[in-house]
C-alpha cells in the first residue's frame, strides 16, 4: 500500500500510470488513498481525486471499487460538504449512462444483444455451448459481449447509488432522481426482473427507515417535501409497472403508496390521487375484480368532478358512463351462498383490505360491518347523481337491466345499445392522468349480464322452455356458453333451472324449493344406508397382535431411554434457568444504572426548566403589555370607522385577541342585517317570477298545440308525395326490365364462349405447371444424390486422415519406447564399465602398496644381504651421507631423466608388463623428494586408467611375502592411504641415512 504526503501527489501518480496504460494500478493507488485513515477530513483535492477515481471505475467496469470509494467519501464529507458527494455521484451516473449509450449505439441488433433474462446472473455453460453450436456470426457475438456488460454495469451503478443515499436526509432529491432514472432504464429496455428487484430495494429502504428511527441523518417523513418526493417515486413506480404489464408488482406499488399515506397521515395532492385510482382501475380490471374496479372508477369520478376545474361536460359524461358501465359489469350475485366459513372470513378480510385502499371506513366489529356490494354501489351512484351525468345510451341500458321486465325482448333491445356504446371512447381533454377510456371493454361483461337477466326473468314466468327458443332469446352466445353461465348462477343461488338434453328443454324451478334440507337429502340418504349396512354386516375385528410382539426387555430399554432423555431435558432446563437468572441480574443492574443516570438528567433538566420558566414569564409579561396596547389601538380605530362606535364598551383586561373578537362580532351583526335585507328582496323576486310563469303557461300550451297540427299536415303531404314517387320508380323499372330482356340470349352465348376459352387456358397452364414440377423434382433428386456422394467422400477422407494420424501416433510411441530401452541399456553398459574401472584402480593401488613395502624392506636389510643387481645402482654415489638434490648426478640423474618419459606413458601401455620393474628406481628416488614435488606428480597418474599389471611379483631375499600378495591386496584403504604410507616411508628412509 503506497502512502503519499499530499493527496495531489496521489493524483499525479495516477495520471502518470494512466499515460503508460496501467489503469488498474492507478485505480488501486487512488483506492488506497481514499480508504486510508490518514485523510478523514474533507479537502478540495479529494473531490478531484474522486472524479478521477469514478472515471477509472467506469472505464474498467469496477463496480465494487466504486461502491467502496463512494462509501468512504460519504463518511468524509457528510457533515462538511455534502454537495461535493452529490456532484461526484452525478458525475458517476453520467459517465455510466454515456458508456451504456455508446455501447447501444454501436450495436446494430439491440434486442439480440440484450437478450438476457437477468443482468446480475453470470453466463451459463449451456448458453455458451448453444451459441457455438448455432454458429453465431462474429459481429452478433461481439455485440452481445460488448453491450450486455455495460448495461450490467449501469444497473449496478443505480443500485450502488441508491444504497449510498438510502438514509441521507440531505440528498433526498438525488435519491428520488436516481430512482426515476432506474425506472426509466427498466422501462426503456423492458427489464422486468431488474424492475422487481428495484421495487424490492426501495421497499426495504423505507422499511429500514421506519425500523431504525434513531439514525442521525434519517429523512423525516413528516416533512411535506420529503413525503412528496417519496410519493412521486412510488407513483412513478406504479406507472412503469402498469406499462410493463407487471400487475402483481403494480398492486404491491399501490399498497406501498397507501402505506406511505397512512404512515405520514397527510392527504396527498389530487393529481397523485388521480393517478392512484386510475391505475387501480386497470389493475382490478386485469384481475377480473369488477366490483373493486367499479369502486375505483367512482373515486376517480368524484376526484375529477371536485378538483378538476377544466373538466368539460363531454369528459364528465364519459367518466360517468364508465362508472355506470363498470358497476353494471359486476355479477348480480355474490359468492357467499354455499361457501364455507373460512372462505367467508377470507372474503371479508379481502374486502376490508381493498376498502382500505379506497379509504373507506367500516365498523371494526364484523357483525356490524357493511361490506361493499353491487347493490350498495348502484344505490350510491343514484344518490350522488352519477347516473344522471351518463350518456343516454348508458342510461337506457341501465334501465333495461335493472328496472325493466322484458324476458323475451331484453336481448334484442340491449344489442343495438351495446353496439352504440362500443363506439364511444377517447382521451379526456382535461384529465391527462386518466388513461384513454374505451367503453367497448365492457361489452362482454354486459352481454353476460344480459344473459343472466334473461334467465332470471324467464324463470319467473316460464316453467319449462325449449332450448332452441332460449337460444333465440340470447343471440350473444351459443347454448354451451349459456349452459356454463347458468351452472355458475345455479351454484350461487341466483336462478333455479335444469337443462334436459334428452327432451331438449330447460326446466325452471322456484328458489324456495331447493332449500338446504332438500339439497342435502343425498347426504342424509347415504348416512342411513351406511348405518343399515353396518347393522346387517357388522365389521370383523381382527385379534390384536400385541401378545406376539410383546417383549419386556424392549419395554425396559425404551423406558430407560425415556428417563435418560427426561434427565437431559431437566439439566438443560436448569442451565437455561441459571442463564435467565444471570441475564435478569444483568438487566436489573443496567436498569439501576439507567435510573441513576435518569435521575441526574432529570435534576439537570429541572434546573434548566426553572430557568426557562422564569425567562418565559418575563417574556409573557412583555407580550401581554404589548397586546393590551395593540388592542386599545384596534378598538379606537374601529370606533372611528363604524357609525355606532360610541356604544362599544369593553370591561376587564383587554387583549389583542379579545379586541379582534369584538370587532369581528360587530361586523357579523352588520352582515346579518344585510343578509336579512337580501332575503326579503329574494322573496319578492320569487313571487314575481312565479306569477310570470303562471301567466305564460297557457300561452306555451296553445303554441305547442298549434305547431303540432301544422307538423301533422306537413307529414301527410310528405307521405303522399313519397307514394307518388315510389309508383313512378316502379313503372320505370318495369320498362327497363322489358327492354333488357332481349339481350339475355346474347349474354348467355357470350358467357359460354368466355368460360370455354378460360377452361382451355387453365388446362394448358396446369399441364405446364405439372411438367415444371416434374423437372424440379428430378433436378432436386440429382442434387441430393450429388450431396450424398460428396458427404460419403468427405466421411471416407476424414476416416483415412484419422487412421493415418493414429498410425503416426503409434509409430511415435514405439520410437519413444525404443529410445527409452536403448538409454536403459546404455546406462547398464556405462555402469559395468565404471565397475571395471573401479576394479582396475583398486588393483593399481594394491600394486603401489606392494612396491612401497618392498622399498621399506630393502631399506631395512644390510647391504651385503641384498642381491648385487639390486644394490649396485644406489651404491655408486658414495657413502651414506645425505646428498642434496642439486648435487645429485651421475647415473642416478641420467636414470631419472631416461625413466621419466616411461613413467609418464606407462598408463597407456597396457601390454608392456615387463617394463613395470624398470619403474622401481624412479619410485625409490621419488621417496627422497620433498612433499611438494611428490604431490605435484599426482595429476599425472589421473590422466588415464591404470594398466593391468600382469608381471609376476619379485621374491625378496629374506623370504618375505610379495608386495602384491593376498594379505595386502584386500587391506582396506585407498589412494589416500597409499600416499600416506609413501610419505611415511620416505621420512623413515631419510632418518636412517642421517
């Protein structure tokens, strides 16, 4: 880890590393500086370093480094300069977005490049194998490898920024902006998986804020700005969820918005509520919860009507029509009949949960609680005037469905209304948050409602009916669909009917006939038959096998195990009890300390409170005096303004509030007097208007009757004129028919010629087509045969190449094995040669030892006992006095000069064994040489292996054993041993001569 005296030095070092292409080393250097404990206070150069650091992280796609650096920088500048952190994070997100956009622009096939289900998952092995098997083109693979990592890094950037800013009250706006950008990213590239994760992340952040309320920089959700930011984020989340068709996530977003509104206990803006209820309508329609869909439309209608001042009459009519059609789309029966108690309780809980989403307040007691229903919804629509605001076609449809009794003509009258209603719709001009309204979506639900109403009304007046007649009464569906809907209606006790396909009739019955007792008669009958069967054929009880398997030893062992287990449980409980006692003592000690600390704090707080109380009393006295002066001034000013100002009298202490109340009451009196005068004037005007209308009523009736007679005369004249025109047209048409009948024969002949000619052309074209098809088939057969032969040749060639390759590999393996065998044999031969060489060296050493012994023996014996031939040469020099080397001469020196070449070459002459005896005088002279000269000759004996000594050993005159005898040959020792012996022998010889 490198250390720098100043942060600027680290920045310079990083730039130098970047210039030489070592970005990773530069990033590591900056990371060490940022995470170092040395720089814990904010400085201006740290911001430049962080800018460079995030640039390197983006270039190298190091998300983990970026997260660590930003967390450390947040700790540094949280309390000093939080705007610096904001600038760094914005720069980081901008760079990531630019890189992702650059990668996306470079990719030509964006959908293929982003064909990844999860951006956080690694590439699977099967995907890699499949990509190579399919043979992707190089550019497509490069696009996939280039674009996807940058989008993964961008997604990781958003997650990192949200994690860093989640509990920072000073950067709430940046947190909201990042969340909006992440939502837009998911929307633009259809990232459903990442959107779910993003919603879960934001949801966990809010839960942690509520869980840990003692954090220092925690955002205050009660503040209006903070609450609005969080609400805007959730609303954007809801919009993106609906656009991506993630309805489950959209419903969870709705619950998040409702939970946030309940948490802060503040009514949001109407624009937010409009989006909230508009998205609720879509969610409930997709989930087929038509009742809650209608309630959502009702809330949306009330909001638009109350707060949208720019709402036109046409938009209001379209909204009211949507509300009324949504209410009519609800099934006219509930699902409580025949449901179990558990299902009813679940339905009640679900209704309560949905009602909370609509801000409905129900009684907390279940018995007194009124659940939402279709009847209550329709009554509420009628009470609030929603029905009167709807279009005429929708109101007619509502009257036919709910108030008319027309079992035979209901479907025929509803059908044209539905066709008209399906064409109504469009975007509201004054409500941009409301989605486009299309009333055609309710057509299928209304057709089902019409079918159920026809069945219900027919059951009241018919006892039976033919299936064909019922099919004609319901033109929307075939008889199978009608039967399926009738089964569901009968199940929920809406209508009583049976379909008999054998007789082709439908039988209707009254609802009170199918009571619960009669409906369960089959169950009662089954129970009775089971009891009778048990009485006739009583069940056979098999004897117990307890006696066979009973074993006292097993029982005893089981009881012993049970007692051991009980003992271990008791010991464990004792240990738990002791641990609980210790914990309790610790808790009591902590409580005692906390109480002591609390008492000290209370005392200190009391003293501060007394001081503040005295200060407040002084301030209150000053405020009261100031209020009294201001009140007197207000009263005096008001007396000057009004007419009867002298009648105002104030008793007791006067305050500013009391003076304002007096002035306000006086003004209220004046307003009441003015209102009474206006009421008298209004009453007078009402009587005048009533009199005018009573006078003009008969005149209006007379004008209406007169106009009615005129229109009747005009209608009769128009009808006569229409009859005359019809007669004239009919006469002209008959004349035209007579005139054209003469051309009928010519027309038939011309038609026959045309047909014959076209048949001939068709036959010739068909023959040509068949010939062309046969030629094409034969050519394709030849092509297939050619391809088959080519594939056979390629397969044979591939097999031959494989066979040659295998033979070559086998030959190489045999060659390697042969070389290994030769090397092993060569090694054995070399080992044998080495052994022979060691044997020869040993024999040479033994021979040297023998010569040394002979020399010692000759030196020890008297001169007269030696043979003449042996002692003649050494006697020549003279007496036994020591002769220096430089004075030695004569035969001895010449002999040494003559023998030296032979001694040098004696190792090369293996077959010249007799010359071995001539070497002895040299050996004797060598005994007299000093130590340095003797050791200098040793390398001459190491140039070549010693020659085999085949000459017989010489006998000594005193009968001593030869030097090369068996006794000395096997004496332990080596070359060093013989050298030591030689030196000792030479030293002993010299002593004797002296």
